[in-house]
């Protein structure tokens, strides 16, 4: 149930930042205070020309001198800030464990959750026993009509497993004032369908190692070597059949194609062997009248398999998905085997993170607003939120002028775009209304049991929304999160407090670097409302065509050029970026830096920008943009992300958008013959 639909997130991008208690970064006109550049020259690789590889020019020496830590698959501005935030959260939780005064309910639950996560002796002694109840229920599945199988699947979904398919409750994409239940393809243990179906050496290698991993996990549950090997074959067989009916990551980006609303009667006709009454009743969602089926052909396959796959095989498959979902919360053998495959094999990580980091990450996921409330009290001030509000207003004003100047967009579409822009809802730092965790039971008995109870609490919270008015105060990221997102059904841009700090915004620095960093991020999130998929929602968040056909055709012609630009980018081992998979993020990156530069120029009010540290204002702006993308990634993780991640690799996010920005050419005297040079007629401008 912990599934976020269609959030157009910054991903490894960032949002802006503010260090608490520091004066505003933008002095009044005529102020004499001299601000620093916000640029660290020690990160530069000066042997590289700016016009050949701007990413390495700005970040090359930093990459050389900052190897990826063994516990990470990538390292750079984003994971470093996340690492810092984990330490801040750890201090909060450690303080709770030392508190001698009585704690309020939320603090007591955070303390007890953390204690069970950190109690290694109890974890080792417990082994797989926290799963005993669920394993026993799976073993008892029997009977005709598969009702017991379906009921147990529903209970496992409540506990947070990913077996067979996914279910979520979100705003209805075509009626954004109400909630809808969504059914989505799922049930795979590998990242996406082509790992099962592909014929490349890498796909074949991963499949073989996955089979070994499943067998090892089944042996840890007590199976004999022979039974575990047979069970792994069963799991791979079931998941391969599911993969065959699954859509590709590119296909899943098509929002219209994923919206297939059906009454429960029509759902029953689509899947006559799957008893949805039993499933929904077990999920406490018996009052549903309709659902949105993301991929009807996938559920037809599920229906066929429910009828034809033997119950013994289903029991094996469900046992696997139970332990797969909860291995990270069990004893060392389960943790290490889970890490070995999912972090080591798939991402190239060299060693497991220390227990405290894994524990803090889990608690942020499961009780993020309770923990986030304490984080905000300590690390985020009203002054920071006010400054962020101002920056967002500046970017929206620049975006308005940009829309008005688009010569490829006709007056009617332009009018609707301006209406949509005027209704964008910014959310900064933390929610106005905090979650109520009074219904969540956290005890000192078991880490895994606490996780399962938290998952069930979250699932029932989501399901309880059905039939109620949409809560427009709700957040889909926790306050300490190092990320940002745009939500098309809410038409909102959201910037959690965790990312609102250096290096993405430096309150002591001149405006240029901040507009290049945080400004481009704000512009990125706004642009998601006008990218190839976000632009399909209107000002009220409804999936609706508000474009003329001519304007949509002109827009598509421009974005097709962006697809080709990124298709040509080679990331690792001769593998290219998928320009179609990454299109939305690429449009947002280009729009973000373009709009931010326009906002920066507007902020100067016709005055020349100061030269600081030898750099002009325009140069500092583009350096600020590139330095937030500094970092490196392990080859294994890069290969995985090329297949699954809608974001382009960081080096291309720092360079490809700039090849389309005329001001970049002027700032760094980029000329024909330079690697980043593109003829003016070949440069793409959308927003």
C-alpha cells in the first residue's frame, strides 16, 4: 500500500535550501553588504574547457578526491546531504532513548520503534520467528475457489508485501475532488520486466543470481537445499509469467493508458476467477463501487494464473514475497543475504550501512511525520520558510512571462496554461497539519512486527480516505526527505525541509549561485506541470486535454528533439540513455534552468551583476546549476538506472540542458569546435 502514483519527483534532483537563522540572501537594492560567490574553486577540473564538458569543469576535481563510500552506490551532493540528515535524525532518536521524563505518545512510539531496530541481541535470537504467524497462515491455504489464497494475499498486502499486484488509494486522476482505488501491475522481485525476458548477458546473469538468492532465502526459512532450489524455480516461473504481461517503464509513463476505470461488475468480468469481494472485504474496503485498473491485460494474466497455478506453488511464491519484504528487519543472515543481492549484485554496493542508518531510514519511512515534526523544530525556522516562499513567487512570475512569450503556443492554450500556473500550490518545509499516529501500535516485542503493524496502519489510513473529501494539506514525502516533487492531480510543488539547506541554497552567497541551484530546482518542479505528462492535467488536476491539437503537435515536435538529444548520450558500457523514459525529467531540467536564469536576470532590475571571485553573474549562475549535480555512481547502479529510472544520469543533467541555453554560450564563450556547441537553429526551447 505504500505506493506513490504519478508523482513527478526531482529524484536525485534537489530543491532549494536555507540555513536557519541566517539573514536573507538577497539584500535590498543599493545594500552595501558584500556576499560571497558560493563557489568552491577546489572542485574544478581546470584542464577541462567549460565548453567541452561543463560538468567536469565544475566538478571534476571533487569527483577525483571524493570516492564513493563503500556503503553507497553513488555519492555526491544529494546522498551527502541525506547522510547528514540521517545523523540529525539519529541524534533526535538517541535523545529520546535517554529521556528520563515521561514521553508523549508519538515520542514513546519513536523511542520503542528505534529500540527494537537497534537491539541486535534480540534480533539474532528471534531469527525468522516474527514471520511465524504469517508463514503459518500461508501454509494453511487450501480449498476450492481460491478464496483462502485471495484473503491471505490481501492480508499480506496490508503487511506491506508486494506479491502479485499493487494497490493504492490516491486522487482520481479524472475527478480530482475524490479518491479512487488503483490496481497496478506488480509482484516481481526484480526491478522490471526485461530482467525476466531480456536476452542480454546482463539480464541472463541477473536472472541466474536472482534464482540463487531466492533459494538462499528459502533455505533460511528452513527449506532443504533441494526444496529451496525447486522453490526458486517456482518463484521465477510465476514472476516470468507476470513479467510477460507487464508494461515497460516507458509504457507506464502514459497516464491516459494507465487510467481504466471499471465498476466492480466489469472488474469481475475482466477477472472471473479472482474473487474481489473476498479481497476487498479482507482489506476493509468492501464499500467500493469502482476501481482504476492500471493495466487490464496484466490482471487478465493474474486471473488465468489464479486458476491454473497449483496452490503449492502459490504458497511458495507468497512465502518468498513475505520474507523478501521483511528480510531487512530480521536477523543478520536475512539482512546480509538481502543486502548481498539487492545492494551488492544489482547496485554494486560494497558494504552494508551501519545499523543505525538503516534503522533511522525505516522509521522515517514508517513514522515520518512524527519524526519529521521533531526534525523541523530543531532544524527549520519560519524565516527559512518565508524566504523559500519568496523564491517560489519569483520563479512563478518569471514563468508567467515565459508562457506569454511562447510563439509556438496559440492564445487559447496559452490562456489555459496561465490559469494553471496561477493555481500551482507551493508546499514548503513541512505540512500545516500533522499526521495522527494514535491508531498505530508500536511495542517492544519485535522490529519486524512493528514494521508490519506500521504498514497495516498506513494501508488502512489510505483505504479510509475512500468516500471522503480530498485532503489538500496532505504530503507524500516526509519533512527530512532530501527530494522534491510535483503532484499533477493536486497541481502542487512540494519542497521538504530536509533539502532546504546547503549546498543547494546558501544564504550567505550572492543571488546568482542560488538562482542556478535552488532556482533551477523550483523551475524544474513547476515545469513538471507542463511536461509531456504533467501537461495532460488541467488547473484543477484533472486528466483532461486543455490544448489545441495544433499546439500539442508543435509541443511534441519540440520534445521529440529532446528525446533524440538524450538517446545519443552514452552512460556506461556503451549503454545509452533512454530519451523516451527520461523525457519528463529532461523537459523539467531544461525548463528549470531556463526559467531560473530569466528570474535571475529579472531580479537584477537592469543593474549589472557584480563580478565575484573572477566570475560574472551569468557564470556564477551556471556554475551554481552544475555544482548541485556533482557526484559519481557505480557502474552496476548506473546500468540498473538506465533501465528503470526516469531521470537521466547526473552528468547529462548538468550539461545537455545548457547546450540549449543561449546565455550559457555567451557566459563561457562556447564556440564551434567545442564539444558542447550546438548550432542556434538546433537548440531546443520549450518553456
